[in-house]
C-alpha cells in the first residue's frame, strides 16, 4: 500500500512550501524510514533556497534523492535521521542516517542508510553529512603533527573541521570568523579563536570555509611559503576576486578545492563512501559536537524558517527540524 508523507519543496528562489508525497511500500532490499530529525545545511542548502546554483552546475550539485530541478520547484536536502519501520530484519527499529531531503517518511534502498551508533543522539546525528565533509577535507589536506592551522569561517563545516584537527597531537588550530560570538563555540571545540584582522600568520595549512572572497584572500595571507589553502567553500553564482599580486606568486602559494562528492584521492583506492559515512557517525560519539546543534523548529514551520536561515536573521549553526512529538525536546538531550 502507498501512504502519503509531507515534504518541503523550494517552489521558487526564496520561497518554499510543504507538499504531499506518495510513499510506496518497500520492496525487497528497501527500507521505510520514519523521520525523527533533519538538519539544514547553512551553506549549500540556503544557497539553493536563494536560487544561487549556476546553470553550469545543475547536474553536479544534485543531491542523492533530489526531486525536481534547479532553481525550482525542487526538493533538496541531505541531512536526515529516522527510524526504520519496514525492511530487512537487521535494520527494523534501528535509527539511521540518510542523505534525504526534508520529508516525514520515505523509502530508499537499504544500502542508502547508515546505522547511527546507540550512543549518538539522533539530533546530533544530523551532523553526519557535515562531519563526513570534514573527514574528506582532512584526507585531502593531510595535516601533520605539530602543524599550525587556521580554519577561516566558523560555520558548520569549519567547526567540524576544527574539532577533528583539535584531536591531532600537537596541532594548533585557530577558528577565524568575523563574528566574535563564535569564540565560545571555538573553545567548546578545543580550538583557539581570532577575528580576521587579529589572527597570526605563518600557518602551515589554512582551511577556508567562509564562501567569501575576503575570507579566501585572508586565508592566502596567513600561509607560510609553499603553503596551501584547502577551500571547502561553494560560491554558487557569486564571482570571486583575489589580489594575487602580493605573496601568492613569490611564496609559491596554492589553492586546492575539496568537495565531498568523491572520496579524497589519498583514500579513494581503499575507502568507500560508505566507509567514510560510518567513520563520520563514529566520530559523532564526541559530545563536543552538540555545541553546533544550536536551533530547532518543528517540520511544519520550515517554509517560514528557511527564509530566516537564508538571510541570516536566524543565526543557528545547525538548525534542526523535528518531526515527531518527542522531537520537541531540546536537541541532544539525554
């Protein structure tokens, strides 16, 4: 039998609505997932909501279970946690993560879900997609013991990168952001904090996540000679202008992109995307990540919440969306 679920769609740039969605009964090797929480990616997802995906990137930026096309109507999202209600016996009743848009229930192949460890709260588990991005970035960057690293941009991705860096012996990591309120977040993640005009240079590695030209320029300015900026930002249709007439040429600096769509080349021959996701969820046993889950709304409010997230008037790092009556409790509560 087919049931009807509810899903959030971007109907046009800057506007969205909740629509009914048919959900078929799962067949062999499929699962029916009832959603508990989803998370809004403040970078990519709000850019999609604003209609900022360049036409040349429509195919490259499709989410795994996206429906519709950019700029809209489109059902987009990829941070979903729920409980398996039907499917293979080993998965029924288990809490799982899936790269699925904001929807109350859905059917996907069993291989598309990853079991959340029992000691990871479901609301924290929505960060799995972002921690996975951070894991891939560090596979790309290959930081060394004792490195001095700056992470420019204290959003979801930058904060997850900073937390993983803080666990490497001897690494000095500093989160750099224009918002001084991020200092407390940095401290909770085990990182230092500095405003862009106050951070010391001489950095062995800089990871850039701010998606601004000013942030990328400052990242270059912080490097040692022969250093690299690993850029995780997606700029969409925003042009990026840099001043490369200074140390960029004489100091042999480099800018390298990192993106989660493919496993980093350094691990591609021995790690799968499934391995990477399982690692991300294992890393989320760390309660320090709870500081990033800083806002929550019920699913029915999403059409009103998305514009506020997109324009910055709702300043949560990771804004979670609750689907079940128990989801009205504070995220990550015991």
